[in-house]
C-alpha cells in the first residue's frame, strides 16, 4: 500500500514516554555522532526524565499528538492516499506504521520547514525497507508562508502592529553542527527575509522584526542570538513571538515559549504573546494537499 508519512519528533504524554523520548534522542547519531551516545543515552534519560516531567505536567504532556491527529483527519478527507503520523523518538515509529498497515511505498513529509541533519535527515534514517519519495524543505513555498502570516495576523488581535516587536524564534542548534555543513541556519535566515518581505507587501508595520534561537542545552556554543538575550532589548515594550521552525504546537511552544520565557518577559515588563503555529489550520491543510498531490 502507498501512504504519506507526516513525520515529527514526538513528545511525552507521561513519565515513561518522556524517558523513552530522551533515550531515543540522545542515542540518535544525528544528535550525538560519537559512539559515546550509547553510554550517554541511558544515563541522561534516567537522570533527567523525572525532573523534566515536572515541567511537562504544567501543560498536561505534549499536545503534539492531538494537533497531529486533527491535521491528519482533515487531510484524509481531502486525499485519496492515506496519511499517517510517524514520530522519530516515540510511538508511532516508522517501523510500527509500516508493519501494521502493510505499507510498501511512502511519501516522507517531515513537518520541518527547514532542512537539518538533526531533524529531517534523522527522520529519513528511521524509514527502511520500502520505496520512498522525500520532501526535504518547504520554507520558500508561497502558499505555506501565506498560512504563517495568517497566524501572525490572528495573534495581533487588538494590538497595533506599529507598536509590536516581532521575534521569529527558531529551535537552536549547536554551532559545530552548522560548521560541519548543516544548512539549517542559512535556511532560517532566508525564511525570515521571505516572511519580512511578505509582511511588508501586506502593509504590516512592525516596530522591529528579529530572529532568535531557543532551547539551548549544555555548555557548548549554540546558534545566536539567544531568545533570552534578545528579549532584554525590549524592556517595557510589546513582543510577539512566532515559532518559525515549528509546524505543530508542542512542549517547546506551549511550555518553553508560552510559560518559561513568559516569566522572563514579565520581569522585563514586556507585554508578551506567543503565536500559535499552523497545526491544522485550513490554509496549511490546503498547502499540504496541493504539495502532496503534486509530489506523489
């Protein structure tokens, strides 16, 4: 059977699943290339999962599954080919979906607008034994970006855009991965330029448009500027954050951005909002339907 795989990282719905998520992530050769990952993965996952779960409980676990299910339900009503969710580090994993549904050929569609070895290529690594076509990036697609801008517009509500500093927040990446040839930073920068130009053409007049990186872990150098340093520039002002590298809301949008960074913003007396991302928005569904039909 032919199918479409919407691919993502996964998330934790309970403590046990969080431990599994951390173990699988730190064991991934695209995350830690050294063979030492086989030692680090069980140690880090065992030491961290209980403490990390305490913060996850603030949002009732990752919302990624609910949003993905809603998206797939809409797609399956518009497409003649079945669409399945495939997660990299938690169930449903690629091998589970392939075996359960007797899939012999699939369109691999990672829900990452920008290519990275740590996300897109890692997702591709997990699919074996079937024929496949691959979508590696889609951040330049006009229809996709129209959907993003609609979300930004919705998030402004009663705000006057001339008073608002817009921050595109991207998931961070260790600098050494970029230095090794990963195209992620370049594509993020290009995407911010594309969206900035589209916003200008649509007569949005933000006080400033910025790019920052979130989710840094560990002591090594990561992409800059960091979101926490960027927020310090906007004390006593209005800030709207759009999570540019995310398609489906998850713990890094609903917890890290909307709760943890909100505490810092409050200390800086920032009027702070985080935009919801595309999830199952109609414009995004239309984009996916068109992209899938033109590719399969």
